[in-house]
C-alpha cells in the first residue's frame, strides 16, 4: 500500500515572543513541518501552514520547545497524520533589518553587537514512532522482538454512526483502513440499524482486517479517522490477536450490544468474544429486539 508524507518548510509566522530567545527579540521565526502516515493523503498544505502559524501565535510567550510541541501536536491531530515532526528555527536578523533606516545606522556611536549564535532550533515529534532497525554493525540482541513488530494481527473493528450518511462514512473508513501501511481488509459485515436507549437511531457495521499495527497504533489510527469525519463516526477495536493490547482496548461495550454482535456474527458465525460464542452473547444482549439487518449489499451501494 502507498504511504504519504506532507512537508512544509520555512513557514514564516511573524513576530512571536519566544521566552528563551537569545537574540533579544531581533530574530526571525520559521517552522518546518513534516507529516507522515495516517490520513496525510487527505491533508491540505494550505491548512497545515495555517495550523502552524495560528498555533505558534497562540503559544507566544512560551519556550521554543513548548511552541514546537504545541505545533507538532496540533498538526498531527488536525490533519489525521500518524506522526508530525516540527522544527522551530530562530535566526538573528541583520543589524540593518533591526533599525528603521540605513541613515540611523550611520548615526550610531557603537556598532551593533554580533548575535550570540547563527540560529537556534527546537525539534518536536507527535504521534506513533517506529523502533529503528539496528544496522549490521549493531545487531539486535533479540531478533524475535524485531520480527514480532512486523507480525500481522487479525483485528475486528466496529463502526457506528447516527448520521443519515452512515453507509457512506463506513465505506470511506474501510477505504482508509485498507490503504494503511501493512493493512488490508479481509471481511465486512452487513449494515445494521438499531435503536438507542434514548430513542435515537444508529447504524452499525463491523470489518475484519489484517494489520501490522498493534493495538495502540491501530487505536491512534482509528481516532484520527474519526476526527477526519468530524466525529460523525465512532470506531472501536472490538478484538485483536495482540494479547497484551486486547486488555487495554476500548471495545465500545461490544460484549453486551446486539448492534455490534449481530453484524459481527453475520460476518463470522464462528467468532467468539472473550471466550464466549457470539450467539450466546447476542441472545443475552439487552438491545437484541432493537437491532436489525438493513442491507447486506451496502458496501457497493445497494439498498437491500
């Protein structure tokens, strides 16, 4: 699968007060932003530039490291990238640029002091990072762990939305998941309609995938995908064969929700959830009378 990066270098932000500025305010602030993975293919360079500028301005009066951290986090969160790396550069302006006119320079009794250094950089990273593979000169002590990092995990992901365009949202999520590095979809359930406890309506579906992402990385990816759709879709890892991760995931209460169990069982009748057959859990789910099949051809746009 293709991966994408978005790089914006030399983003100028104007006058921003950096508390640990060694140039006494006579400096220029520039930002380099690099986005990698996740939903980068959907991110706009213009939007990224505005995020960098507005975030830096909002954090004026803080240290360079704090501003860099804030820009990295905002850039990753608002674009849906898996990782954002930000380099904040503070460079001294020339003596001519720091005064109003050339004539004033000639009238100065003493020359302008030399800047303390040629520039200051702060680098910050937000998001999932990968463990570097040791070079041949520094072999890994435990090759088994390195191999495990690339092991494919079978995961089941639930999708839920109260939007009238739920089916379209789900199709978009599936395309996004299938396009993630090391990931491909291996099963998709029918679309279900369910009534919620407060009398509202919701639609649900379940997808199975094989992915090299562990539970934490997949959770971050799903959170980014949900943000990209303005929170109109809820995404949860229902199950994953990453044993350590399974204990930490937020499964959305799938074990007692027919709205999730029913489509999952349609997709995989032999599946179990925490050791219990889905049929047993479905029979005891309190919302079983309120969840029903809406379409088994929704993935290609069919109504029934």
